[in-house]
C-alpha cells in the first residue's frame, strides 16, 4: 500500500485575511480550481481523529517528533455516501497519506464500538486500524470541521489550499449528521491556514506568488488546535 505512494512536501502558514486575499488573487491567474469544489469554490470537510488514552498522536505533535502518524475518518459536504479512512504519516516536512473507502454503515459500527467486521475487511488499512484500536487502544477523540478552498498546478504536482472556519467539538456520535454542534478552535477565526503541498520541487513562480511581507512557515496542526478543549 505505502510502496505505491510517495512522500510529498507540506508547508503550512497561518495568514491574516488581507494576505489571503492578496495571495488568492495572484494564484487564481495561474492555478486551476480543484474540480471537486462547490459553486462557491470551497467544500466542507469533517473528520474524526483517533488517539489513545496517552494522547500519543497529540504528544508527538506538541513534542515535535520528527516521525509521526494519525488516523482519521473523513467526509465532504455532509455527503455520507463517500467516507474515507485515512492514515497520515509525517517525517519533518514530508507527508504521506494512505486512504481507503468505508461505508456509512461500517463507519457507524466503528463509532459504536463494533469492530469485528474490521478484522476481515478487504482493505488492509481498515485491518491496520483494527489492530491499533485493539493493541494500542486507539479510539475516536475529537471532531474537526473546516472550510477548504483548493487550487492545483500540474508542474511539481502543486496543491495550495486555504482552510478557514476551523471548528471542533469533543467526539460524539453526531459525526454522521448534518447539524454538528461545534465551536471555533482558534482565537483568531478570521485568519486562514495556507497549506502548500508538492512533490520534488516547488516552481519558482508559485514561490513568488505566495510571498507576503509577514508570511512565516509554521507547524500548525488542526488536530492539535481542536484538542485544546479536551
């Protein structure tokens, strides 16, 4: 599974709304809008993140561990017909994501603590999560929601996203509903999270377009921000 994919570079920047407007106006002249967006150019992402009782994933992030991994279940625009299980692995600024499909019924079973079906699931990632839920005590910990505005550029396989309205609620079985009760996960909800992902190189024209006077690379984690309340 992992041999079929490759690690990509991932850079993150928390930027004020004014910088977002300036950067977006520049990249829209060159980059393509992701074809999966809604009419307004965005889509809503909701995810349940997993961790164990010792907060292994959270501690690895806050301690700055060079190598770490996280599991999450995700769907888009409140569409329960397409739910993915994902494992994201990071080595410094390099990231690798493996994913697999699960059904709404399977997701509900997992969230209800019914794991037996996972042992014989045809997707190896589901079987891996089952083993880690049993032996490492991984469990659903928190719900993370945000609005994403994505752009793509073929050279270098570049993907730029602006994430906003990052919101959270402690894990609940209301994950698969259209009326999630959540609150802002950041102290400055007007700010935007700029993420830049690319393969071997970031084209110079893209580097120039994302520069602003105050931009600084950061180690922002949406999962970490959403765990601030528990």
